[in-house]
């Protein structure tokens, strides 16, 4: 089953799943295990970068796990801008 198929099975629309699958396929190496576990069986692994955590993002901004993973990916790749935006409040 492809990543897109898994995302659709978990409630994302085909359009959302296509975009998410593309973005998630370029995720930082440090997050690949967390993504793989979630894709395999839905296990949500905690990860923290620059004192921002996946669970915290999910709770504070009511994000899905893939969205929180991509936000942490952004923090890892562009910490200055990402942290500033997240702390100001994502929209």
C-alpha cells in the first residue's frame, strides 16, 4: 500500500493525501522512523526540536500527526523562521 493510500484510509481526501505524501517523502532523516511507525500501525512517536514537540503541536494547534511531523521537519530544516512562526501562532 502506498503512503497516499494509507493517508486516504486514515481520513484524508485524495487531494490532501497526494500533497501530504509528497511532503512526507522529503521529511528529515531524523523523523523517518516516527513516520514509518505511524504509517505501519498508527503509532505516534514523540519527537522534540528546539523545545517544540509533536504532541505539543497536536494539542495546541489541533494538528493531525502528519501535520505535526511536517512542522517539526520545518523546525529541523529552518529553525529560526519555524520557531518564530510557531511561537507566534500558526494559522
